[in-house]
């Protein structure tokens, strides 16, 4: 029997690396997308370091889905792992182009990816969708309107997809992290090695630390392999008990 096929976006960023590792450990063949895979050397290095994975050189949503489908003639898991640099600015001073670009990366592209994937998911028994979004909207902070708008839209997209795909037995769930250790949002140099950043984490997160990448990998693996299709439409907080109390300003 051919291995299950998982399409993972932004495989080198945010929750991508632990997701790829967890899915490979669960027996999936991983079709991986990343903006850096325009470079043949980057694709070669990824495949060398991740046996059982294919680095795709496609980037448009429909082309990505088609390239993944070509590998095995099935699409068992769509993992939309979406990351984009955070733009903080008061609404009065914010650039509309920053809002448009953030919305495009965090909402429009996952929407288009899901749209392209739905026929292939429906053709694969046991298929499912996992979206990596964000928990930041639980406690908005001044200056965070642009990322908050986009992440709220992504969470709403996951919920809408869950409703539409539930009749087809395709569960759709979102993992909403905050304070996940990653170079995308909580880089080690700033939030672990620097005493000011480390203290900010200890004071802000009830768990007193950043989430470890392998921990979110465990959650991805669970959602990818759970046999229940009744678990759908969930937005799972992955933030060590945050938020609690008043928001604290991020250290500069």
C-alpha cells in the first residue's frame, strides 16, 4: 500500500520543521513547499536531510496541489502552515499595502490552496485538513491590527471549511499557537538567550517558557492520524495557558 501523502506549506518556517518531522515519523510521504525551494540547491538539501519527503518547485496554490497529487495519486493531509513577518503599526499610521500583503499571505493564499485541494481531498478516503494559524487574536494589543485581522480571517476560514467539508467526512482543524519557539516569531536570540526577552516570556506565559517545536509536532501528528471525523471545526490553543491578565508590551 502506498504511503499517505501530506502537503505541507512553508516547510522551513514556523511550525513547518516539526510538522515535517512528525508526519514523516507517522509514515507520511511529505510533499513540501517553501519559498526557498525556487533554488534547486535548497530543494536538494531538504530532500537529503528529510528522506521520505519531496521538495516541490511549484508555488502557485493549484500547481502545488497538482504537484503533490502527482506523487502518489492521493492527498491525505493538507497542512497549511502560514507565516508572514508581523507588521506592527497604529491604524492611523498603518500602510494599506502592508495590510494587503499580510492578508494575501495569511488568508488569500490558504483560501486558494484549500479551494484547489478540495476535489483531491474528497477523492481520498480519510483525508483531513490542518491549518496553523495564531492565538494572538485572543488578547489584541495596540498596533497589532494588521496581523490580528489576518489571523482572525484564517481562523474563520478553518471554521468555514470545517462546516463545508464535514458532510464529506473530512475534518478541518486549526492549531493556534502563540509563544511557539521559532525563528519566524520568537527567535532564540531574542526570547531565550536575551535576559529581557526570557523574562518577558516567563512573566507572560503561565507555563513559564516557549512551546517546544516537537510539542506542536505531536499535535500535528495527532490531528493527521486521529481516526475520528467528528473532531472538526476546532481551533486548538497552543500557548502554554496564555493569555492571562493584561497584555505586556513586547520587549524592544
